[in-house]
C-alpha cells in the first residue's frame, strides 16, 4: 500500500506550517527589530491559526504605535482587544521559546506568506469551479469574473528592496555611458518635432495620453506612432474598442502605401500602380509585429490579461488603448469617475509591470468648443481627473481647419500636437502635418500658417 500523500487531495487545513508561524511570532516577541525584516511580507490574514492571527495583530498594533513588544505587553494588548482568554500568558511564553536567526526569520515569513497564497488560490479555484458550473451565465462574463478573482493574487507584495544612492549612481552613470555610446532608451514617434519635445521619444513604463474631440485625429496619431514603431520591428499591440480590426488594418495599409483610404474602400477606383503598391505594402506589413484586438467594453482585468498574454507570446513594446471612455470598471455599480479612475491607475501599473509604453486615447468634453481658438487645455479631459494625475505625458490633438472650416487652404493639412503635461520635460505646441486621405500624421515642412493669431498663454 502506498502511503504517499496525494498533493491534489490536500485541503486548506493542511496548507500551513505550525513551526513557521510559531517561530516567526517568537522572533517578534524576543527581538522587535525583526519587524523591519518581515513587516513588509506578512499580514494578520496570512496566519492560519486564529491564536496566531490575534498575537500578530497585537504585535503589529504595538510596533506601529512605537511601543515595546514582549510577552507581557502583548498579553495586555490582547486583553484590550478581546475580553476572553483565547491567548494566555502560558501560550505566549511558549511562543517566546522560539529563537531564530535574523536571516531565517524572513524565510519563515516567506513560508507563512507562501502557504497563505496557496490557501487563497485554493479558495479562488473553488469559486472559479462554481462559476464554470453556472450555465445561465455567458462564457465571456464567466471568464471576466474568474480573471477578477485571480488578479489580486498577481499583485501581492511586489515592493522592491530599498536601493542606496551608491548603487543608484552606478546605474545612473552606466545609463549615461550607454546613451553616450549611441544606445537609446526611447523610441521615436516618427514626428521629429514631437520627438524633440519629448527628449527623444517615448520610454518604457510611460503612459502617454492622446486626447482630443471627435474627428480631430486621436486614432490617426496613435496609429501613425504605432506604425512607425512597428516598422522598427518593435512589438506593438492595439486594443481598439471603437473600430473593428478590418477598419484599422485598412488604415495601416493606407498610411503605409500612400493610397487614399477612399480608394481602398472601393477597389474599382484603384489604378494599376495602386494595385502594385498595395501588394508590396501588404507583403511588407505581413512581416511586422503588430497585433490588433477589437473586443469592446473591456475592464482593466481583461485588458491586463490580454496585454500579459501578448507580452508572453510575442513581446510588447507599445500598447495602444483606444479609448478609455469605452472601458468599464470591475464594479459596474460604481460611478463613472470611480470606474475610470480604477482603469487609469491599472493602466499605469501595467505599463511599469510589462516595461512598455502605453498610448491611452481619451475624449475631451465640449467646453473646448466654447473658446475662441478651440485649443484644448488640461481641464477639458472628460469624466476623470485621475487620467491627468496618472499620465506621464498628455498630448492634445488640434486641427484648426477641422475646428474652423472657413480657414484658408494653407490650413488644410496643418495640425497641432499640444503637449500639456510632461512629467520629466517641457510642455508646448508641436507643428505636425495631417493627411486626411491616408489618415496619417507626419512632419510639418515649412513655416507655420500665420493667419491664425495665437492667444496669450497658448504656449503651454
């Protein structure tokens, strides 16, 4: 007969270590300095035994209040918390017999946390099993709920160790030397003046918000940048909640080939030259690492899962999210500002986690249309102030000819990219060219049109 325990049959009651919990508490009772080594790893809920939870709660309360911790102060604290004698002096004295070394105390804390996470995972798996059995709920909704249950486990205790200035300065000088040798830590947007304003281009971990009123060209600017970065063989993901995949693909072919979009929509208008150019463009695009997903009404958990999957399978350097106003919160009962705040914070955390740049598109409210020059400002961001707070860069798209159709022909292709916020750089207005036939932004050549007078304070 095989007496080996089958790990697949373990219950939550088996997933804990009495020795680790007892030794960790004993270490804290005997040496308050141990708290600095383990306080960031464990919390009350990580302990399996109720008595251990109560003792840890008392210890953490005293230490956080800068009070001494020993058997008697903890016993006194427990009497204040609970009037019964669940944990008495004999039990505390028994815990105080465990005397681990400073290095092993942290290992005991890691063990306590590991078992805690495994118990949580087992509980979540039970809930997911119950969700899977609910045939009355659609699979997509079931998958969404299951992802929401798993997400908190990915985000447990991700804090990094403190870094001293000695190490920091070494890394700083290494970075300076690499950049001096020609190694760049940014990617060009394809628009020279915008690159100059952004000190080279976009960087990993940044959230770049591209905002504008409908029809101003938010998607066109984002896709122009994405196409340029993709052309450097850098993996690009596009989450389009507004346009279907086929429409975005057609736009990319148009901006790459120079064939007007209206011709691609009506193939009978294509010339022999157009057919040859389109064929060459299609063959080239097939080799480039651009990936498009057009699922609508994503929440942050779904977005995170899709981005992680793309990163794992193909890599990810730039993620385009079009646009935040079409996303939902995980709690659909919350007000709209709260939902978008959750999305904004989640996207910023995701950019850092995946070490990529996120282009986040956003709508502006109608207040911008009430101004004489219709030039956007930060206050025009729609529905959520958290976007302004979480973004590293905010750029507004403004095309004077679209806002004021009576302007002369010199304004037809002129566009402004207004950098309203840049966490580590200067703000200001960048001149760019917008070609509507191919929905593409590129460098503005020549002088800026002069018939439109810039108002005082427009240079942000």
